[in-house]
């Protein structure tokens, strides 16, 4: 039985991935901050730990783990708006959550995978890391950094039989915008099956894991069918 460590596992993509890995027979350690959501996962048979990943000292509590799979999924979106008006505290929070915590956790886990000569590390990236979006400058910057880190890490880990994959997600129906957009705007975003579901991302991750060890999917883009270009602008009809 392989062991999987999944961050941001209490909702959205992280929860779907944690449940899919558990359903596939793996031992899942789900990390998150919401105690009730963690209790719900625990009731389903998953192992859970409440953690704030921006607190590097908390990584010491993971020293007993030797995961075969690491899913770096935890992340946040800062308030939408022109970068010139961004609050410095929001900028720091986004960088700490989306980048610094990811680097720190990967640094804590990857050496063990290298020593064992086996493992797979996933990063939840975004189309925002590969194409510009107005009013999302800081988020784009953090996701672009994750994309670059994932691809460079893949080269570091490949000689040690450890695979690395970046998940480049387009519009996924999650709670990411819950505090940033009014309900009617969120409903419009997801109307008419216009978004990928978290379970779709989880299914793709399982498909990547099922590939032979000799195959490494460096990144996979998963978008709604109608999302014709990276920025999500609908293709005009002729």
C-alpha cells in the first residue's frame, strides 16, 4: 500500500484527490486547517493532520512519514485588483502560501524519496502561471514560479527514479472565489457545465500514476472543453 500526502485536502481539488487516492487503495494523509472538514475525512478512513503550512516549524510533525506520493495542492487567491492597489500583507500571504510553503514542504519530503529511489510529486498549478490575467498579477507570479520549480525539480529528481508532474488547471469549480466574487458572478462562471470538476482533476492524477515508471508526465493541462485558449476567452463563432 503506497502512502500519499495531500495538502489543502479539506475542500475542492485537494479533497477530491485525497478521496480518489483513498478509493484506489492508498493510505492517505490529508493535511488542512479546517478541523470539521478533517474530521469528515477521518470518518471516511483517511488519516488527517491539522497544519498551517506557512509555519515551517510544523513540518517536524511529519517526520514519521515516508510518502510515495506528495500532492502539493494547498493554495489561495489574493483579492482581485490592480497590482498598484494591492495590500502588502495580501502579497506576502499569497507568496507564503502558494510558493514558500510549497518549497519548504517539498524540501522536507523530496530527500526521502531520492534516498528511497521512488516517488511522485505533484503540484497544483494554474493556467494563470502560463498566461497573463488582469487583476491577478501576484497569483500569476506565484503559479508561474510553481511551474518553473516543478520542471526544474523534475530534472533534479529524474536520476533518482522520482517523477514530478505539474497540474495546469483551467477553470475548476471550487471555493477559490468564494470570498472574492459575489454569488451571481460565481454562478455565471460555472453555468452550462463551463468548468472542470475537482473529481476530473483527481481522475487525471490517478491516470498519470498508473503509467509505467519509465514514463513521466511533466505537466498536464486540464480545461473545460469550451475554454479554447489559456486565458479562458471563448472562441468566437464564425
